[in-house]
C-alpha cells in the first residue's frame, strides 16, 4: 500500500501551502512586501508495466503502460513582484517606487541589500537611512539647516535651506534592477539579497528606460490580496482533509486485510 | 478449491493499485497542469480443467484524463495556461521533454525558464531571451512573446497523435518516443496569459471512488471469510467419521 505515503506527501504539501498563506496574511500591512506562492509538482513515477513494451511475439506493443505516481512535492515558493498600491502618508521621506526597481541599501556588514520599502528616516548626521539605520545608496546627506526636502520622480533630492531662494540639489537616489527580480533572496527586515538566479544588479536613476519613477509622500503597500489568500486558505484546508481521508481509507483497508480468518 | 481465494486476492491487489492512483490524484489536487489518472483492468482467464475457466483480474494500463483543468487568473504576466491538448517544449539534460505546467520564470540571463530553471523552447528549438529592462512582457494566444524590445520569439506549442503514449517523469514533465506534431489548425491550441491551468482532479469523484473501493475491498474480504467457513464446515462434517469411531 503506497497510498499512506502518497497521502502523507499531499498533507505535507498542503502544510507548506498554509504556511505560505499564513506568512502572506501576517505581512498584509508590511510596506513593500511581495506575496509568495508555492508551486507544486508531481513526484517520480514507478513503471509497473512500461508503455511501448512488446505485449506479444507478434510485436504488438502496450498502448498505455502502468505508471503509478508516488505523490507531490513543493517545487518552489516564489515571490510575485506585482506592484502594490500606493498610499499617501504626507511624510517627506516616504518614497514609493512606481514601476520596476529596488532601492540599494548598505548593510552594516558592508554588503548591499535591496528593498522596495521606502519609508526612510534621517540619521543623526542628516543622512537618508532605512528604519533600521542602514544608509540608502548613494548616501545623501540633508543639510541640518534645511526646512524642507523635495524628491522628484527622477530621484533628485533638493533641500530648501532657510533664507535661500532656490532649493539646493543634494544628490540623486539610485535604483537597481535585476534580470529576474523574483530570484532575489528575502532575508527579512524588508531586505532582499542578490543571488545567482537573480543576475547582477543594474544601477540607474529612476525614470531611465526600464526603471520606475519615485513618488514622494507615498509608501507602497504589500500586494497581498486578502480575498485571494482566504479562498486559497479554504482550498488548502479542504485538500488537507481529503488527503487525511485517504490515509483513513488506506488504514481501514489494511485493517480489513489483517482480519482475514 | 483455492481458486476462490486466489481470485479474491487478485481483486484485492487490483483495488490496492487503484487506491494508490487515487491517493496520487488527491495528493496532486493542487499541482498546476496535473492530469488525473485511473487504472484499467483486464480479465486474465485460466483453464482449470473440466472445461472450466477462472477469471483473474490484472492491471492492464493507466488511463490519463487529458481534459483541460480549471483556468484561474493569477495576474502574473509570466503565467500561461494552455487550452487544448498542447504541450510546451522544455530543454533538459535528457533531451527535449514536454510539459503542461505554464508557470514560467526568467533566469539571471533573462531567459524564459520553468520552475526548475530549464529553458522553455520557442520555434526551431531555440530558447526565448528577454533584454535587460524589459518589463511589460506579453504573450498572445498564438504564443508569441513580445516586450518593449519587440518580438522575442514564439513559444513552441506541440500536440501528439496519441497522448496516452506519453511517459510521465514527474515534475510535470512528459517524455515521448514519438515526435510531436504541429497543431493542425492554428486555433486548436491557444495560450492565455496571466492565468494558470489547475489540476483536473475532481475531488468529489475521487472521494466517492475511494469509498466504493473500500467497500468492495471489504466485500471481497467477506467472500474470503465465507469460503473459510465453508471449508471448516466441510472438514467438520467429513472428518466426523473419525470422531464417532
């Protein structure tokens, strides 16, 4: 009886499914969060009777053999890089990316990480940093006597200094893009890392071909859709139940067999 | 005398095989592009003398149901659902294999690949490459892939004369000894972008089949027990001679 182990792989797959859905729902209000989806694949097949084998000396062949599958596995859990909604916050250092691209963040370890969560702050030195205090590339410092900061769609940061008529340009925020953005590795804290499957980052300024624009005073919400997640959760729970029913049935069949007088 | 028990066992083994197939169907009820399967049984006749034959049951083959699964929209531009009995071509280390699962990805070089990173082939068995900076990728019903950089290629959509001859390899891949053919009419196989074809397993059918299988398994068992009682009685009656002596 393979049914027991086959149904067990089904239950494991649905558990992964529920874990992923739970994480999506938990991050519904996380800035810049991209929802995940598990992808399932059928496992190996056992050939009990090979298709195409000769079934007689006359050379007739078996039209369809006997192949029994041994269950299901999780092939990948991948990020859906769909644009989230933009919400107005009115905060001057909240910046949303409208379109493709990631902000580059310098981690304390010296390596670069990437994020779409643009709720930035100022450090004690006046530098633009993330909520965790990591410098946002290329490390723009706002003068301490600035009364207002404007960031335009192309990433140019201008500071209005008290007493001066024209705002002063203090730098341009960079954006990076990847050949395969879904291949980035999530490390938590809204940060992503480059991997061999994402490709090397291409740095450019916002609004250049292939890059999105910036929107000051907005944040990008997560792209989790509550209704989709809840319906997926219901489907996952029912699938889990059905697999457990297979186990009960297989168990009952084995009990029947053991009761043979 | 043993024939009743042997016929019963052949039936129970068949039921166990069928149960395995149902378990695999239910385990893959959320596997995209999965096609449900059931067992095909055949009679196996054996001459037992006195012009009598006894019929055993043997598994003759697996029947795969190739009807389209339900299509659901995902919003992901790299998801495609195939309508009709078409397959995508995948380049693997073991040569070209075929798949129905249309969850495509881009790899680090911008090439169109499947979940395992194997290239999805276009016309003339060439992979389809996107250019850096391509965001809006569109796939039209004929499988033509276009982006801001223009037309990138056309997904190879092939059909088979007899889909039952395909061998399943797992991971949603099929192998074929026969060469695939192009669809006769261009509209026979179409592609829907931003949607996926779910598994065509009907959970209700599988559950009812499973219940009826369990009952026939138990029924066969009862038959075996009856046979056992019958024999014990026969021995009791026939062996009664020695007891009275």
